[in-house]
């Protein structure tokens, strides 16, 4: 069958990446994702703002194995967009089954 090549599907975070790969970009958020009283850095806010444009990707990242192994607490991590004062943050968006 000529002309049929490998098909790459686009997951929650788009083609060519995975939630785990995107989670590495949130390394500057590690402290803020495990301590609600920690300050949130500008580099963290910039990455969250970029990922927040795709709420399903942001949720997938927060629930990824990489985020779990980093010690991030999903209940605290979801507060980061608000703590960054991101006006266009997804409000009321539910991640996972909860």
C-alpha cells in the first residue's frame, strides 16, 4: 500500500508531545505546586499561561506521572493560574473524575 505512512495522533497536548513532556516545562512551578504559600515565579506563570490555553492539556499535565513523581499536589497545583493572576484561566474546568 503505497502512500500510507505512520499515523501520529494528537493527544491532549497536541501532536509531537505528551503530558509528561509538557510537565518538564513546569519545573519552575515545583515549589508552588506542593506548597500553597510558596511564591510563584514569573517563569512558572509564563509556562502555566501557555499551557492554560489548552485546559485539557493542563489537566493531563497535572495528572501525569511526571507531576506525581515530582511531588506536585494536584489540589494545590490547580491554584497556580489564579496565583499568577492569569485573567484567561479556565474557571470551573474539572480535571479527571473529580
